[in-house]
């Protein structure tokens, strides 16, 4: 077996949930998944199709959502799709109107998964303030707005909110990731601040911190091609386990030691990053 595959098995041990447990947890419930057209969200929708709930799939790419709906309905699922750019308040508003019109506003499980990542150094971003606005709008403002609207129904249903986050927010910041990391961290903090209040009212709150997952999101970063990564199907199984157990948190087993190192070795890490960037910019003659 090639070395990368062995490393992936070690870093991301596989999780497989029992389909009966998943059906028990989902049956008769309304599950809203944002970012359901590709990647992790698409895998989650596909895995939930035979579990017996009603799925509401949200993303921008309408034809992709409609094709997925057709496929899942052929497997017996009840599926609604709504195409919206969640960065736009008016489109979020239209989504809530749609949910009310079809009596779908009483959501039991919200899987807040839509996200955008950008990897760009700040010196390449001096005329790109829009990068920071767009990541904030999708990774922070959209889930906040969505939750403010859905919290009353989630309380009534004693439901669950699952935030799809990234291990980056738990570890030392890395250069080039300012837009993504700041926006994911902002929402993680918001969600962790409100979680005790929500739990007190019976809403389960799950923060899932994923490592690199092999989806189109990582495709633009060439350096990631050779790095070990989780498969989207594995990420979906972890989400299903969180639904079954209403678990509070997931992160890979090695994240805790990495967090400790992030604190202990903060200065050398910052020094090494700066030295490496200086070497690269000297080589370019800047
Ligand atoms: N891949 C990784 O390495 C990784 C690691 C840790 C955490 N995560 C997190 O996992 C989540 C899913 O990412 P993924 O890897 O599955 O990426 P992906 O394949 O690019 O999927 C992202 C999803 O978000 C939707 N989306 C993007 N912009 C949107 C917008 N403005 N409005 C509505 N929907 C939008 C996309 O659909 P449309 O383009 O059709 O709108 C797509 O369905 C993200 O929150 C990401 O931060 C990913």
C-alpha cells in the first residue's frame, strides 16, 4: 500500500455508523444542509437519503441540486432544494419565505456546512478587500443569520445544530490563510458563546473540526495534492455519528497534542514562517 494511504489510515481512522441507528435518529425529521451541492454536503445528503427524513438542500448551483434531488428521490428520499447565495441577505430571506410557504421552517437538524476558503498572502491581497468580505459573509454572517431565524423552531423540536468547522481554528495561524481562518474562527467563537444558552433550552450543539478533506475546496492549493487528507465520505460518517450521539465535538485524535505544540512553540513557529517567507521573497527579488 502506498505511503500516503497508510498515513491517511493512521491520521483519519475510519468511522462507520450503523444505518439503523442513523434511520432512528433521522426518521420523520427535517434536516437542512447548506452547501449540499458538492463535497462534504453532497456526501451527507446522499448518506441521509435512505434514512427516512425530509432533506432541504441549499447551495448556489441549481442544476447540481436538482440532479442530486432526482437521484435521491429515486432512492425514496423526500428532498427539497433551494438555490441561494447565502452571502446575500435577500436570498437568505427568500429561503426563509420558502421554508414557511412549504411548512418546512420547523427544522430539526441544521447542518451548517457551506463554506469558502481562500489561500492568499496579504501582499497579494492589497487590492482584494472583497476576499475578506466574501469569506466573512459566507463563513460567519450567513450561519449567524440562519441560526437567529431557526433557533425558535430548533428549541421547539429539541433539535441539533452541527457546525462544520476546520482544525485551523484550533491551531496556530498560518500565513496566507487570514481570510479563511479569521472567518471560520469568528463563527466558531460565536457558536461556542451561544451554545450553553442553546443547550439550556434543549438544542444540541456540535462543533466538528475537520482536517484537510479531499474536495474541490482544496483543489486550488497545489501543495495539498500530496498531503494526506480525509475523504468526504469519511467526513459524512463523522457527521452521522454526531447526529446519532448528539455529540458536542469532533477533532482528529492528533489535534490535541498539536494544540499544545501551537502554544508551546508559538515563537519558533512565527519565526520559521517569517524566515521562510523572507527567503521566498528574496528569491523573487522583492
Ligand atoms: N475541504 C477541506 O479541506 C475542509 C477542511 C475543513 C473544513 N472544511 C469545511 O467543510 C465545509 C464544506 O466544504 P467542502 O470541502 O465540501 O467544499 P466544497 O466541495 O467546495 O463545497 C462547498 C459547498 O458550499 C457551497 N457554497 C459555497 N459558496 C456558497 C454561497 N455563497 N452560498 C451558498 N452555498 C455556497 C457550495 O455550493 P455552490 O458552489 O453550488 O454554492 C458547496 O456545496 C466548509 O465549511 C469548509 O470550510 C473543509
